[in-house]
């Protein structure tokens, strides 16, 4: 039987303790577990408050993001990219990146990834310098 969920009215739950170090402001993030019948993949809606983002990390199995609300940023080896509702980002396995809301607006994305597959033991690179108030305008 198919299972259904919506990110439209959902507020999600507080970030679980094992994931709190993944975010610069974990109290401004809500996580909503979504159904996934795909073997080996979890699906989550992550609701970022304005200015909230992940720290740099990698997913050994890769990560697929669908922006479902707001304006956000995704940074990779090529730079910082502004993303908006309807955009899709596919992060290849084992590649450095970070993502989250733009400074002035919240953002929600749905992620598809292997459960527990994130590695925070990576360089910060330009994470502190590449995020300014002009992003997303």
C-alpha cells in the first residue's frame, strides 16, 4: 500500500540529538520524517529558519534535495548557489557541501539519503565567509 504525507502544513519535530551538530542553529530547524518505501533510503523534510544552515559535510551515498518552500543556498566545490521552490539538487556520493536557508527567508527541502549517512569530519573551507546578507535576494 502506498503511504502519503505532506510538507505543506507540517511543522516537524525538533532536531534529534545525534543530528544537532549538523546545524549552525539547531533550535531553528524542524525535521519531519516522510514515508519512504525505497530500500535503504530515508526521506525527511527539513524546515530551516531564516539564516539557518548545515555545517560542511559529506554523504558517502550522496544526497538528493528537492526545495519545496522558500529560498535557500547550496554550496559545493563550484561555489554557493541560490535555490528556490521547485529546484532539485543531486549531490554525488562523497562530495563536500553545505546547505540551508538564505539569510532573510526560511526554506524547506525534502532530502533522500541513506539513514545516518553524513560525515562532519571535513574542511570548513569558505563556510564562514561565503554566506552574506545579499544571498537569495
